[in-house]
C-alpha cells in the first residue's frame, strides 16, 4: 500500500493508490486498441464507452491499469509508440479504474456557447498541461481531485514538467 505525503512531508493517512496509463488512440487507431484487446490479462477501459462519442471507437482514449511497470511487454510497445508520436500519460490516483473512467468522462466536452459543445483533447500529452493551466480554478480542482499530488506526466521527458499552479486570465468552463 502506498502512502500519500502532505506538503510538510509527513505521512498522511494510508490510502491505496493506483497507477494508470492514459493512451490516446487517435495517434494510432490501428495499433493501440487491437493491442489492448489482445492482452487478456491487462485491465483497461475505453473512456468513451457509454458516452455520446462512443462511435469514436479505436481512435478514442483508453485507461490502462499499471500493476507493475515494465513487467508486461505491452508497456514497452506502448512506450515505443509514444516515442513515435506522443500518446501516453502516466498518472496515479486514489480511484480505481471504473470510478476514474467516470471522472475522466466528465471532462470530455465543453460548452462553447449557443448550445454547441466541443471535444476537449486534454488526454493528448501535448495538450494536458496547457488545458489544466487555462481552466478556471474550480474546474482545475475538480479535474485534479482524484490524482495524487505528483501530477499526471507523459512518458516522454519533455512533457513531464508540471505547470498547473500558474494562473491564467483565459479560462475554459467544462460541461459536467
């Protein structure tokens, strides 16, 4: 069981934490989903499943449980794809996979006015930090609430810097 440390560095109450990989299928719609579907012992979910955008299918996003990094050969294959085109975000959460999928689904679209909604690609590792930076404080806190304070990070080192605490005048309100 992992512990969660508070800002002072002392151990907070024990919480079970879970490690995940968020894979952006749009980068490799013909590779990521088939790879996941062939891995019988891997726990994963299609985040668009059960939503209005479920038809996106293999180009959607997938949440994958990481039980032990590097043990499953699938991790290496996904990392190789990520080096070709950024498609992975690694995150740690206090939520199990199904509640975390529900949480992520709440942030898939945004109202942009006149009854129009738009898909928010926060799950693209090139966009995540910018999206979190421009969201208003309430949206940012809602989005980050199930994650452990070490922010979600993309596999590729150039996306590992976390700049979420900077304030911005531009904001995006998300539809729940």
